[in-house]
């Protein structure tokens, strides 16, 4: 029996590896270990990218046992401050830095931080797995989560019946789950769905992406938003359309690169890099790994979508590594 379980596990791991390899650009270079890399690294920033940074760190430390990496994921807004203070080597963010964050960094160092596009996420709107809803427009999502309804939906949406569901669902209030204000996902959702409108006071703010998904899993009448990499069997990612009556687009690999899915975004890692300087080997090799075949296979395994070799080359060139 143990042999059978082990065999199934090996087959499953092999299948995952093959799937990851098939999605990764074949032109990406394979990472090659170099000598003399040791020391400590710290990453502070996005909760959405917490698992991804951890997996990259584990892969990196498998090449370099003398390296220790600490990962802290409390929200994208914590990354700029950590980079400015010098307490972090990497600042993962699920959104681009705001102008003020860039300016604050530049005031201290005389140059702007460098943001690197590492992977692609699709911000998903999740409902419980038993919910029959199939598609939502951004106007509806705005009216569900936002009290300002800047997309112009004619009325507030408070029950599942307001979205056309019948039977037991018709009069059930929609239970809202979201991220806290430190989260880049919170900010991205506010900007791209609400057009910078305001969240409803009834949104249950969660400290992490997985907490949102757990909430929707345990609350049958809930809805929430989180990165596609946090999808579980307990929830369903609803297809979205820009306008009501438009084409409903699933948050899947087929729509990751076409621009059809309205909430696709890059995931960034920011670094303190002085233009024209040479990056230290400890950070340089980590970034080379991220933008290698092995690094992008990690992206796929974590449920996100890999970047192309063309993008990888452009990002490495920003820090003098290409």
C-alpha cells in the first residue's frame, strides 16, 4: 500500500513538473550554480507573493546551503518602507509603487527603486463552490463591494437575488470578504474595479490572501477577491466581463496573456539598485534564478503564470544582469 501511495505521489509530482515545463518559455536559460555565494537575505512586502517568494527562496537555498532567507509578507505597502530603511533586500509587490513611494525612496538614495516584473497574476473574484453564479460584470462587482458605485450600476447589490439568483439564494445577504489596506491587492481592486471609489463598511478585511479564500469556503453566501494562486477546491473563480452583457472571461491560462481578462496584473519585486552599479552576487544570483527556467517553473507550480524570455531579458537588463 505504501509503495502504491509513493508511486501515485511520484506520478503526481512528475505531472506537475511536466505541466510547469510546458507553460514556461523554452528560450528561458537554465539556472547554473556559481561559487562563493553565501550570506543573509530578507524579503518584505506582498502577502499575495508570500508563497512565491518562499518557493523561490527554497529553490535558491537548495543551490546555496550557506544562504539564509527571511520572508515577511504583510502587504505590498510594507515593501517601500523596508527598502528605504535598508531592512529588506527585496520588496515584492502585487502592484506598482505609487509616485509618493518612489519619491520617498529617491529622496534618500538619489535614484528611484527598480521594479522587476516577475510573473503574472489574475485577480479572481471568488464565491463558494456551491454558488450557481457563473459570470459577473465589473459594474456588478463594483456595486457589490463599493458604496460609491463609480462604474454607474443603477442600484446597490446586497443580496444574491439582486444578481438574479432564485430559490434559497434569492433573499440571502451577500457576505463580503476582502484584504486590509496594507495589501497591494486591496489597492489594485480599489483602483481597477471601483475606479478609486470606497469600499463598503461591511467588507470583512482579512490579513492575508488565504484568509479571504478560507472565509469564502466556510461562508456559503460569501464573495471575496484574491490572487488566482490561492484558489482551492472550496471556492469557484467567477468569470468576469468588463460590461454587463459582454463576453465572460475565465481567469485561466488561455486568457493570461491575451488581455481579455480584465483583472490580470504583473507581480513585481523591487530592489535598491543604483543605475550603472554592479549588483552584489547574493542578490544578483537570486534574481537570475527568478528569471530562469527553474524560477518560472516555480511560478507555474504556485498557480501563477510565467513571463516570457523577452520580458525576463528586459527585467534583468534593468539591474545590469543582461
